[in-house]
């Protein structure tokens, strides 16, 4: 009964946002993840585009990923932090061949830390590993930086379909962990009350069931 | 070219002729090559134009329209300053513009529009009139941003397809020149598509003029400015227009969380060119050049209304978004006609102006609301903090309350203990008195004598009229403190007299009986002691000093008592009493609740409980036993007293003492005090009444010292009148 309830329970909703300089491959990562396609000639993303994907979590729960793919150009962020406001996770994407795009990731980290504190799960993504020979930022440097800011670090190639699914899986996992962490944090003040009520309701339910089997139809409330 | 005619020598004329021929032929060849190149160029241009204009006109354009447009353009270009009738132009645009003539038509329409509008402020834009080729010589800081978008602008169009091909280079030049001309805007994503459309219809320089026209004279530049305020306004305006024109669709989209922000950004920023076919986009441009950039709203509304039914049929966010992204941009010919019809019939100027104002008002409200929200949040956190404090305080109050009640119950039990002990003391006292009476030679130990004296004191206290006006009710007065133990004593004596079941009942009863008998005798005026039933009493009776103070003064009696006590094995009990009495008192005084003051009874006017306990020496004249005897059985005192004087003094005392006794019966001391405590506690839950212990000490001290020894007052002193915090009491004890 409990297992059925958890499966049929409300699907979790996660909002994830892709941020990063223009042309680092944000849209390509999304396209690869969503449709397993790569289009070298897709359009520049204007403002933002929005896609959703339903995933099944390891614990068999269903979750919906709402992915915001944003425009790389700075001025679109002047529209207000509407994309990362309320988001549970962020992919900060840069181009491993482009030092500037890595600097942009750093400024995004600063902004997100300032605006969202620790409420948001961060993954820094070095994209375009297919251009290894043109690499400008070392793997270790990026990983260490990510560590200092409390972010995960992954590398991927949307073009070659390397490590793309892993990014979104890790992000989902992080967001899930953060969610349960939040629930745990929210609990302590209510812990006693919740436990008490739970215990009461459970025992009532059991008693009620017992009564039901014994006397037929009698509501738990009647006891 | 040379003719190797003969191997022999050629004459000069021949050579000259040969040279001439060669030169002529070279010239001819050059000419042909140039001509070839010219032909090639023309062919390239046509090819380019063909490539550029390689888009389908959704509704095929009538060939005759070319001539017609040529006529319109020609006639007006010859008469500059002559404005063409807008109705004619409108009709002509509505009928359609042939692709090949579009660039010219746009230029013509731009010129027409510029005639009526003020020139651009060159002070704000010093480079406005700088020639295109001069601008291109400068460098732009937006080079990178422009560059990364080149491959992502019309990536599927032949002209722009090749990386760094002619199309992309032209695009780059145009965007670069514009970013230098308008540094405030620089480069914004989406602008590339506008340039792309223009470049498809005319050459770079011309496209640049048209771009300038659109941006400055058609007010398209503001939405690309870095703050994007105009763009946000336009999204809001579109949302409101949808609500006005398609209310049911608006509600439907709203229910599914589909706002114009999600689908209309490319419509507004690229004038549909990033998603829609060029045939459609070109028609939008036609109308922009004819009317204004507001036609983007008209087309948006027209698109939504054409697809309204299908959109209403989609019942979730994903499907609606998918439909808007994939199906809506596919413009069918019949659809196109409907759209054009709608667009030409729509008038939204007034609404746009209205929503502009509305948006600005809303923005202001939002900022103030945000401010209020911030304040509210701050208040909320503060509230939470205070609530926590309150909870903490409440829990500590509850804790204190439980401590208090437990202490109260402890006090009550101690109180009853004290009562029984007092009773014991009294009984023993009387018994000792009796003993002394029987054995005049009995020598009492000092402690016992002191105790008896104190009992005597106490009796005296009880008789004092002061206690008659004890109306302690709400406020705890000094009297009440005193009154309580006394009352207890009174009750006890009462009980004794009525033979209440007590431990020492067996011992007492005969004593009381005897006393009562004595009393009766004396009341009856019998001056001689009538021997009671018990032999002991009769034996004692003749001895003159029945008053303890006299007994105590009598050294022989003391020794007799001592020996008697020894014989009776009483000293153990006496010791126990002393020990027992001590402990409850200490606890009582330590607890410091309203209950404790009575037990300490540190009143100036009378002997405290300590006086009963033998902690001090009272003057013999105030010996408690004497008074007690007079009270309990007035006859005893009268008979035993050597002089008749005391006899006369006693009766009024008795009567006075009787009154408080009655009063006290009506109100049980414990219940009274308990009630008092509760009332007080409820009334002042804030524990305001807690006062420093030292402060309280002064009051009892003075009073006690008056009659009691300093020794006792030190022991009793620090009893707070009002509720004292447990911490204070424990600290003291």
C-alpha cells in the first residue's frame, strides 16, 4: 500500500537553468539530452527557451525536469533573474576552448551565490571535449575551482554525445538531495508534533482496521 | 603570335606588322577578358540575387505588380518631397510586393516616411551620418558577440550557410558598422536576423541605410537596448492585447502557464524571421516600412487568432508550446490571407499607448510592493524570533509553575508536619507541665524550659487582638504571616480539646480532661483544687506553681522533671522534636513562597514559631505556657497564680482571643493562603513581584528583633512576602 502510494504520488518538479556565455553549447546540450540530436546550425537562443522532460528517479518516483535554456548574451539577463529565480539547479556551461567563457562561469557563480545562496545545486560543465586539442582550460583547474565554490564539475561533448546524460542525471540527483535536505531541515521544529500525529494516526488506522475486520463497518472516527 | 613563316631573316616592316598584330590581339583579348568578367559579374549578381531571394512568396505575386511598383517608385523618386497617398501605398502593399522589387520598395517607403519625421539627433549619435565604408574601418568591441552569432543566423539559408562566406561577411560588416554607429545599443542577439532580412533584398550599403531607418525612425532600437525595458513592455503589451482580442485563448494559455514571454520573444526581437518563412517575414517588413513596428503586435495577434481553435484543443503546457513553436510558424497560403486581412483591419495604437502607461504604473507598484514585501519579510522574521522567545519564556514559566506547585505541595506537607510537630510539642509541653505540677522537685533542663517558655509566648501571641483584623484575602500582610501558624496552633488546640485523633492522644486526653475539669471547677468559683480522677493530677494539684514560668524558675522542679523525664525515657522524644521542628522551618524559610511567611511568623508583636522551638530565650514574664494555660483553661492560671491580679487580667484576653478563633474557623488557613497564591500568580504572571532577597530581609529583621532574639531573626529573616523565583530560594538555602 505504501509502495503504491509513493509510486502514484505527485511527481516532483524540478526547475533547472542553463547559464553561460553565448555559443558554449547550452542549447546543444539540451537538444542532445532531449532528442539525442546535434545540430551544428541551430539558431542563437533568444531570451530563453523552455523544455520539460519527465524522468524516473532511482527510487521509482517520477520527476519532471523543467529546463530553461537561456540566451547567452548578457543583456537578456537584464530582464531580471526570472530564469534562475526559483530554480533548483543550474548548469553553468563553458567552452573548454574558450577562456572567456570560463570567466563568465565564474561571474555566474558569484551572482547565483549572491542571489540564491545555497538553495541551488550547481554543476559546472565544460563542453566541447571533442575539441580537446584546442583546450584552453585544464580539467583539473576547472574541477578545483568547482570544488572551491561547492559545485560539481563535469565535462561533456554535445556533439559527440559524451557525458551529456550524466550531467542531467547528476543534476537531478543533486536537486533531489537538496529537496530531501530541505525537508529534513524543515522538520525539526515540527518533528515532535509530526511524529506524534503520525504515530497517532497510524495507531488509529490500525485500530480502525482491526475494528473494521471485527465489527464490519465502523469508521475510525467513531472509536 | 609570331609567325615562324620562314627561317630566314625578316625585314623590319614584317616585324613591325607582326608586333602590331600582336598588340592588337592582346588588346582584343584584354577587352574580351574584361567583358567576360563583366558578364561573369552580372551573372554572379543575378545568381546572388537569385540565391538571396530564394524564398517562396506564400501567396504568389502577380507579375503585373512589378510594373505597378516600378511606376509608383519612379514617379515619386522624380518628385522628391511629394508624398504618395498612403491609401494607394497601403493598397499596393496589401496586394503584394514582388521579391525582386522589395528592396527598392522598402527604400522608397523609408524615404516616404523620413519626409515626415524629424532628422535623427546627430549630437546623440555623432556617427549617424558617417558613411558606411568609413564606419567599417573602425573596430567594434562587440566583434566576438557578433561573430559567434554569424553561424546561427539563417543557418539554413544558402546565402548565409557558408562559414565566413559572402553572406556571413556582409552580415558581420553590417552589424559591426551598426554597433559603431550606435554604441549605446552595440549588438543584441536578434538584430542579426533583421540585418539578414535586409541584406537579402539589397546590397550592404543600402541595407545599412534601411537598418538605420528601422532602428531610429521606426523606433526599433529601444527594444534591443541593454536594459531591455522596452522589450519587457512589449511582452506586456502583447499579453494585454491577447487578453483583449482573444479572451478565451488568453485564459486558456494562462491556465497552462504559457505567457508571451515563452513564445513571443523571437517574434518581437527578430520580427518573426528566426522561426517563420521569409515570405511571411518579408510581408511583415513591408508593413513595418509602410506603417510602423507596431505591426509586429498585429501579426502576433493575427497568428494566434488563426490558430486559436487548435491551441484551445491542446490541453497541456508541452503541447501548446510545441504547437506554437512548430505549427504556428508554418504559414499556409490561406492562412496568410487570413492573417493579412486581420492585420489590415486591426487598430491597436490606442491600446498600445494605454498599456504602456499601465505597464509603467504597474512597474512602480511592483517596486513599492517589493519594498513592502521586503519590510513584511523583515517583520516576519522578527516576529518569528519574538515568537521563539515567547515560547521559550512560556516553557520556562511552565517549568517554574511546576517547580512552584511541587514546592507548594512540599510546603503543604511540611506544614502539616509542622502542625503535627507543634501538636506534639504542645502535648509534651503540657505533659511536662503536668509532670512538674506533680513533682515540684522536678528539675527541668534548660532546653525544655525554654521550649515551655516559647509555648507560653505563643499562647500570648494568639490572644493579641492584632489578629482579629486579619483580612489577608488578597494581599499578604505581615499579620497574615503571623496569623497563620497561630491559627494552626489554635486549631490544634481545638482539636486537642475535642480529642481529635492524634498520635499522642492517649497521653493528651487525660491531661485535657483534667484541665477541663480544673477549668470548670475554677469557673465555678472553687478556689481549691479538686482532685481529678487521675491520681497524678490530684498529686500535682496542691503545688502552687502550675504556670510554667514559675516552674522553670524553680530549680528543684527542674531537676525533678529531669529525673522524671529520664525515668519516662522522654528525652529521646524531646530531642526528636527539636530536631524535627528545626528541619521544616529551614525548608519553609528557604522556599520563600507565600506559604512560608506564616510559618516563620516574624512579627514584631509576637513570638514567632521560633520562640516555640526553643531557639531563643524569652523574658520569663512572657512565657507562652502561662498564657496558653489561661487561654486553654483560664481557671488554671487563676488558681495557680499567687495573686488575684492575673485573674482579672485574663478574662478580656480570652474574649478577644475567641473572636479571631471564630473568624479563622470560617476560613481555613491553608486554603486561604493557597487561594491567595493562585490569584497572585495568575494576576502577575510576569513574576514582576520578584524582589531581591536582601531587600526583604530588612522588614522581618526589625520586627523580630523587637521581641525575639537576634539569633532567631537571623534564621528566619529572609522570607520574601511575594512569590520568589525558585532560583533565589535555592540560592539562599
